[in-house]
C-alpha cells in the first residue's frame, strides 16, 4: 500500500519509472485484448527477474493515471488493476489506494475484493481513450502481429504418431500434481475425453477445481507450441461449459506444460490470450 502512495509519476529517469514507461503500453495491449496479466508474466516481458519489484512500477502508472484524470476531468480507470496474482486472481493490496474504497479495500474478504476488481476491469476494457493516453505520454503502442506464424501453424497437417518423449512427459505430469500447486496425493488422468471430442493429455480434479494439461515435449517446434496455446483456450472453454451444464461453478483451467523453455517470441501472444504456461519440466 505504501508504494502506491510514494511512487512518482512514470515520466522520470528512475529505473522503476522507465520500467513503468515500458509496462504501460503492454497494459494497454491487455486492455484492448480484454485480458488481465499475471505479475510473473508482465515481469517476463519486461525482463525483470523479480515480479515483486513491480510494486513501484504499477504505483507509478497509477499515479500517472490519477494525475491525468484530474487534468482531463475524466475518470481514467486504474489500468494497473489488470496485473493479478496467479494464485488469488487479484491485484496486490496497493490497488486499493487507487479505488473509491481505498481506505477499506485491504479489510474486505477475497470475494468482496473480487467483485470490486471485476467492476474495475470492465471499466478498463471499455475505456475508449487508451491510445490517446499513450499519445499524450509520448509512448508507442505495443503491436504484436502473429498473422504469419498463425498461418503457418494452420496450414500444417497433423503430426505422426505419439513420440516416446511425449508419453514420458504425460506420465510424469500425471504423477506430479505439485507442479501445478495441487495436492501431491492426486493422480492425474491421462488421455481424458471431453464432450467436444477432444482428448486432454492430463486431467486433474481437486475439490471443485478442474485442470486440463496440454503437454509438449522438448522436441516440439514453435508451431506445435502455438497449437498448444490455442488448445488450452479450447479446453478451458469446453471444461467450463461442462461445469455450467452440470450446475457447477466455472472453476475450469487449462495449462500448457512444456518440457523445454517457452519461446520468448511468443510471450505477448500467450499473455494477450491469458494462457497459463509452466515450462522447463524435467521428467525423472
């Protein structure tokens, strides 16, 4: 909370201000895509080793929006609200300083915070002047065009039979739920069928939480990883549709699990599409 109060506006020469200048166009991109972004993912795009250091960065952005709101006499929503914790799905406590209920936000229950944040997110997604804000701040929009890569991926035919590496990775993932912050006693279901006709590599169910894992071995090429990103979007939609049809809360998730590293060139794509990735998994 304190960093939100003492952070300076972003147009300065301090390291966190320079990072804020780089982060803001990314947040505008996320706002236009209608997708929040995890702290760790934003830190990766900014090449910051520690996501905790984003507190001053986001506070600086918040102060800038606050000042510009006063100047324009228009409510500019706190775009830094898009940056959320992977475990809670909520921004850090510092966001309370920029909300109407700032003095009481940290005292609220998680569900109450979630309702307030969801309302702010809708304001952020529908705000029509983000590009104008970029222009006033002399910042360049972030444009990520994956048309060529998507075209190449779409035009490729299906692969051959399943590799031994992929089989080994699926087996390892099914036996190590802790990789996904799930209880170690769980056993994942390999080749789990969905009503859509899709088959999920590994599926976990834990106390009302449903997790689909799309696994890619170390021999997977970039095009295959792109396919994996879009498979996760599909699995997430299908499993939540299944839950709705059963009268259950939509607690379905999908994660792309990679034996190798995730390509840096695809970071903007997976962040725009809000796809969770865990990489560098090393089967024993």
